[in-house]
C-alpha cells in the first residue's frame, strides 16, 4: 500500500504537542485590529489548543506527525 500524503497547508498551519494535542494560531487577527478590543487582541496572541472535534479533522490531514 502506498504512503499517505500530508497536506502541505496543514503542515504549515498546525503542530502537535508532546501529548498529541493540536496547536494552531488564533483566528481573527490578520486585519481590522482598530475595531477589536484590547482584551481580544491580548487574548488572541500566541497559539491555542484546538477543540477535539477540530483536532480530529487536522489529524486526518497529517497522518505521520503524531
């Protein structure tokens, strides 16, 4: 059986923690920061751990990175 391919877009956007959870950047901070609250901008810094239902989708795109 041939190898499964990793989606290049997923490889660039997501990474895994040591325990196997999926890390991703927080959405909504590319533009329009003037209308966002300071609290939103502060909370949206860094990365976040994805919800298990979303992580299940990402893991399908990255079969070997676990």
